[in-house]
C-alpha cells in the first residue's frame, strides 16, 4: 500500500501583494485571519474581493494570507468559463503570461496585468513525511483515489519542506470528477 | 497501445417522457431536432426548459431526443451544488431514489419525484468496435488521458451494441479535471 494523504479542496481564492492589498482595502490595512489552514502560517482571511472577468463576476472571493510578492488568483476551469477566461494550469508563483483580471475591494479596484491561473494539483509534505513516503521535493507521483468515481491522477507534483504538511491540494473540478470530499484519503502510487 | 476513443463532453441536459413533454410544451408537441449526435438516432432538440432546484435555477437547458419512458436530468456535481442538490452518480435509466427537480417549459411546469443524476462516465462502442477493442457490453475498463492534466479514469463502463458508436462520455467536471476537449482521444487500458 502507498503512503496516504488527506484531500484539501481549493475553491476559488486569491493571494494579494502588499501593494494590491493597500489599493483594495486602504493604506496600512492588515489582513485579519479568519481560519488557520493546514499549511503552516497560511490562513483564510476575513477579507474578500469581487473577481470581474470579461463575461462574469464572482462576488466575495476569499483572500488567503499572508501577503505575497505578487497577487495570484486561483480558479477552476469551470470558474474560468463563467468569467470568460482561459487561464493556464500552473504551479503557484509561476504567473508569467497568465491572464489578468479585475479585483474590486471596498476601498478601490485593481486591474492585474497577469496572475490568474488554474492551480497545478500537488501534495504538500513535511521533510519527515516526504522521507516516510519515499519521495522528495519536485518529484512527480501518481495518486490513486477511492470511492464512487475512482481516478488515478498522474504526474502530481510533490512540494516538500519545512513550511509544508501532509495534504493533497486539488481544485473543485478535480474533486468533483473523483467524487472526493475534504479529508478523504488518497494514496501515493510512486512512479 | 490501447484502443483509442474520442471524448464527448456532456453538458447539463435532460431527456423527457412523452407525458412530461406534453405538460411542458403542450399536447401533441413533437421535439424538433437541432443537431444529430454521434449515438445513433439521438439528437439535441430545439426545445429547452429551465431547471429549478432548491437554491438555484439554470435557464434554457437543452433537451436530448427522442423521448424516453422516464424523464432524466443529467447535471455535474458543480451544477448540483449551484442548484442545492446532491444527486447520485448513476448509469442512465437507473433513477430509483434519485432526487426530483422542477422543470419549467413554455406551456407548463413539471415537478419530478425522481430523475436527477450525475451520469456515470461510459464508453459507447458498436459491436465491431467492441470486438476490435477486446471488450464487451458491461465491462469495466481503465481509460488513460493525455495532456496538461493526465488522469486514468478507473472502472469506466462499456456500453456496446448496435445503437452505440465509439465515444467516451464524461461530464464537464471530469473533462475540466483532465484538461480534455471534445474530440480529444483517450485510450482504453484493459483491466
């Protein structure tokens, strides 16, 4: 049997730079943590913004803190269709050439030149968890799911390090396709 | 290499009984074919209805003809969430215990007692295609996809017979999760 990892489903959300946080919520505004996440130091914030695409709007989308060097909006392909966009599937932080989007906050608006992606599914592991699973940072593994719609996700990226903790991140399309709910366990099937 | 099958993505749609067709569009109304489908004798009809769930509405949803013994509404899990429903993943025609839904047509409304499902992904094959692929009706096979989000769909149902023609039917969640578009080829990996 392979190493077991619980599922964490990412609904559409965004990360903000300090500059964009100030533009949307006012100068010197600080994010207010609403719920701690499994990944160390990360939290869902109280703050929300609207995402405005060419063909649609999503109201009140959650910000994940803390702030980052560059603003990043993560949506599913289903969300993208509703917005009238076609963002690439990308690893977090790799935003070059991805489409922009308009953000509307309580104190202002920001029109990004780039930064909208469909997040590449990945597994977070601490160093000891990675050792136990027999994998290392940047490895690609296959992940087997169980339930009513069993699937093997191929070429799933391993992200291992001190800031990481055992969790398989996938988006709502992927979770729905596999019939997965938060906390369901999947299994690493090594290459 | 396994047998190749093109993808056909099912967006939300419904099949109507003669009785429900009459209730929604008027007595003696006949469906008007709009586009022939790959599966023999089936067509997207000109006619559309609204789907009304506990928490949401989808306007102008396409009817697939011809009529059937029982009305069947097929939606994705993403659609189901928007409607406020939790239908089971089911093979076509297996509707016992599935949730009802309200349909609104130009001449009347129908509130179904059951009939809303998330369609079980499946592969249609003619008898000669099934022979070529080395599978038979009701077999379960694994299906490998290619592209930016490669996946193996496990336990995919084979539906082989004279009314069937080579096509892998999956819903929009599954297509988005695998990064598939209509006509992309996938491969049967036999059990």
